[in-house]
């Protein structure tokens, strides 16, 4: 059954919260409602469910105005799980879930075998069978959320509206709930609209997204269409890096940084990573999560570090699989390092094929980049160049390179010395400006 909103406005008191929203929810799709706090997501769900009166516009369900339907008739077609619902009476969990069957009882006035069976299925789906005989007033926040969801599942309506359904849930139950809701849409043909706080969850599970700001939908479409740096800047006032989830292929927000962040933040620093053979996988993730601007290479194509960097949207200087660094890829890496405040060298084995990466690190150091050597300073156990790599390490240490066992230890130090990073950023910017 299709749910449609046409040019609706609604609000509280004298102020409009929603302004001229038009929106369609089709059977068999899971749509995520996303946007910053206070943008109107909950208000929109309340307006669609007839919980909040409209000031302008219409909401129709199957072509019929929801305001022309009796509350009982609407409850047969639409279930709404609000963000909060107080537990005022000592009903058991089973009794609360069975309340979802009330719109379907008609003249029977009492639940039958089929109703109890549907309630049992809902308890199982929400993973609360063990809570069935417990009083609703004695549950945790997360348990209470799952009971409300189970009640909506027992209501068994073609349209399901959910306001922050994953709130107060642990990571496992969040994933299970979103997977369940997705199955309800795709396997049972339900039309599902959920206000979601976590953008990456919304991108992974939803068929479409509607992005809100200031009471309006500013964009809607597939996750790939909606989750873009430009949209996130408009909606959240943040600078975002968006890549692809290597498992699902869906968009994934790699970092989100407020545009109001002070200029002296270490997150403005640019880092070039020398790695390979899997030594950079976790480092790349850590740097991106922390908000650094990251480049990498030279890396061989098909190397796990190369694949990770691609998935995270990191610019790479690349070489053919299993090939030594050529003049062309060396030049590409040199250009990337020229813009880096830091050159990080992962604990990667060095042979004649990738020795040029260390030579480039030395060159970058001579030009003002700070070199950071990760892992043990003694690299003789992974030096297959006859000592050339070890000598390069020693020269860089002698010229002021720093050494840290992990990238996390280095990042902690960088935060402590954020003023130095800001000063260096300004110095490098002046050098670039003078060279133009």
C-alpha cells in the first residue's frame, strides 16, 4: 500500500516545523529518513501517522486521506513506533505485544489462536521471548524499544513507520533489527519508513534515503545519490569523506569534520603513507577515522593495502602487480609527498623492488615533510636490500625522523603538539604560495 504526502506543513504552537514536504513511500521498499538533530524527522513521522494535525497539504494511504479513516481502520493499515512511549502500567511484555492485534479483533473482542501465534512470532523476531512474562515497567531502554517493535510486528500492517528504532540498542541488536526490517520490506512487501541517526547504517540497509534539513527534504534517492560530500556539508555543516564499503559496495562515510573546527586542529594535517603487503590496512582506517587527509604509495595493484586505500577513497600512486617501482610511479608518489606534512613509513619489508619508497621518504624529509617510522627502529629482519634500507632508516633518524610503535601512539602525540602542526601547515602553505 502506497503512502503519499503532498505539500504538507505541520508544527507546534505558532511555528511550522515542516514546510511544503512532498514524499512517496512505495510497497516493498525500506526508506531511511536522515538529517541532523532537530531537522524535523520525528515531526514528519508524526504528521504521516496522523499523530500530529496538518496545517497544509494532504497525506494519503492507498489513495485515501488518512484523516478520512477511522483510528481503527488506520491502525489496520499503518503501525507507528514512536521515539518515546512511557510505560505507565504493569502490563507484561506479552500483553503489550498482543495489543498490536487489537485493530484486527473486530467483534471478537478477545485474541484467538492466530493472534497468539503472531505475537509469539513477533516476540521471537525482536529477541524478547525471554522477557515475555516480565513487566514492561521493569525493562531497560533497549529492551523497551524491542517490545514496541514487537508490538508493531504483531500489528502486521502493510505500512510501518519507525522513529529511531535502533536507539538504546547494542550493536548486535541494531544490526539484527535493521536486517529484519529490510526483510519485511523485501520479502513481505511492506512499505517501511524509519528515521535513522547513523548514516552508515542507513546507507547499508535502506533502498532509498530522504535527507532533511530545517523542516524540508533537501534530497532523496538511492544511498549513492544522497550520501555525498556536498549534501553532507549542506545538511550537517561538515566536511565529509565518502568511500565505498568494501563488503557491500554501498557508500560509507569515512570521516566527518565540522566546518566550525579550529584552524589549528591536527585533523587538517596531510599524511602520506608508505606501506604494502597488508601493513597499512589498519593504519589507513585509523588515519581516515581520525580525519586526516591521506595519500599512499607507491603500492602494487591487487595488494591488500592498495584495495583498502581504494575502498577508503585514498589517492594512490600505483604500480602494476608484482612489479618494481618504475620512474612513472615514482614521480606520482613524489608529487603526493610534496603536499604532505607527514610521511609515515609502515613496518613493511623492503627489497630492491620497493626501496625507491624509502628514497622518496628521504627526499620528502629534505624538503620539509616530517618522517614518522612506525614499528621497531631496527629493521634488519625485514631488510632484503643488503643493508640499503637499514642505512636509509638510520639517516632519516639522524635527520630528525620520529619513531612510534603504532600509528595510534603517533596520533596521540600529534594531538598533543597540534600547535606545531598548525605552524607547519602555515609554513608549507607559504612555501607553496611563494613557488607560484
